[in-house]
């Protein structure tokens, strides 16, 4: 397994991979239109479609893009996570990313198999992929373990204080000071809040 890249110092973005799944997805969803749309989403560096993304060449494509394009997140829109989530997590890890910086969108069971109208299926696929890209970019998934641990400690203290005395609960200035002191670098986050890191 290659050493995982330090995403805090990485300038890459999200890679989106749309699987045809033979005709299971491509027979109902316009995969080219979906891929073109995915490429326009904020933070997406590359969007590609492939006949069988779970195949060895499909996995190699993802691994190569992680290395060559310096990707920091990967979204695969394909079949059921029950079938291939582990396959893609392994590919992402072999490419050098933490396997939990991967998100899988289930286009087959949640879209192509339940639609007969190609335009409606493609519109739904666009919504699903947009949600998948947003999900992979949420605040906690972009932060270092130390950052998440500190925020969790502060929230735990606040919740415990509230549970001990709801009527007398007051925000402790130390909590806010601990949060204000957190730093995650000087670059902009791809996160849901679209604001610079502290």
C-alpha cells in the first residue's frame, strides 16, 4: 500500500467517475451528459465515465488520476455500495488516498433500474452526483483528526454543561477560545461552507 498523501498540503480536488455498468446504467442514464455536468461542480478537478469502473482498468484509471492530478477526494457513481464499495475504497487507498475520502453514489439501484424515461433518469443522476460531491466535501471529512478531535471535545463539554443545568447554561468563553485557536492552513476549503480556513 503506498503512503497516503497529506491532503492538508495538497492542491488537488475531487475526481468523479461515472460507471456505465455495461447497459445497466448507460442504457437509462445519459452518462456523457452526467459526466459533463459533474465536471462543472465546484471543487471537481476531473470527471470521467468508463464502461466498467470496477474492472482492473477502471480502478487503474482512478489510481492514476489520484497520483497524476493530485486528487484529494474521489466520488464513484456506479452500482450498489454493497457490491463494490470495498473495491473502490481499496483502489483509492492503493492510489495513495485515505479510503474514507471516497464516496459512492448508487446510480443503478437508486436510479437506472427504477426509471424507464432517460431524461428523468439523467436528471435524477445529476441530483445524486451533485449530492455525492457535496457529501465528500463536508467540513469534518476535510479536517485533520486533531481538528475534529478538538471540536468534538468542545461540543462534548458544551452538551454536558447544558445537560447538567439547562436553566443556568451559559457559553464558556474557554470553549470559544479553544475553537478560535484552531488552524488548518492558509488555503481555501472545498467544504460546504465555502470559506477560507483559519
